[in-house]
C-alpha cells in the first residue's frame, strides 16, 4: 500500500503540485507583506488624506424598528483600494517571476527565399509556403 502511494506521488506529479501550492502560498504571504508593509506606506504619501477606502456614494438610507440605520451604497473607495492592491501585487509578482524564471534563448532563424517568412534555421521545408529551403 505504501509502495503504491509512493508510485502515485511520483508518477502523477502530485508531489510536485503539492510543493508548488505550498511555495505559491508562501509567495503570496511574502508579496502581501511587501505591499502592506513597504509599498503602501510610501503610496499613502501620494493618496488623499483620510480613510479613502471607506468612501461611498449613498443611494438609500433606512432605519428599522429597532433604530438601526442601514445604507445602500456604492463603495467606490473599497473598489479603488482593492484595484490598487491588485495592481501592486501583480507588478511585484511579475518582477519576482521575471527575476527567477530563466529566459529561453530564441532559436536561430532564416528567411524563406520563396515567401520571405521567417522560419527555424534548421528547417528543410517552409511551414508557410511548403517550398524546400
């Protein structure tokens, strides 16, 4: 039974997937910390003063029998804050991935004499026009 489980983990890439999920969760925490602790304090100098994430356009106010007030509102401050967070986190993740993922070298190319399309250098037949190169 243990042998079958080991085979399942290695042959189905389940172990690699699990490691990827764990690393992804840790990376998410790291990026969130960078945004909350490093970038947002710097960005707050540029943003308007006050609690701008609570800004809203009130459409309707109502009071129930117990005297509790309820609002129907468009919370554009929360939307703007969430959008800003998303953009910052996306850029941070992009630059982290760009730093750690190696760039693939482009395959050498040549130009087909018949149709002038760019093809792989070691091709013997043009994929665009079908002529021999």
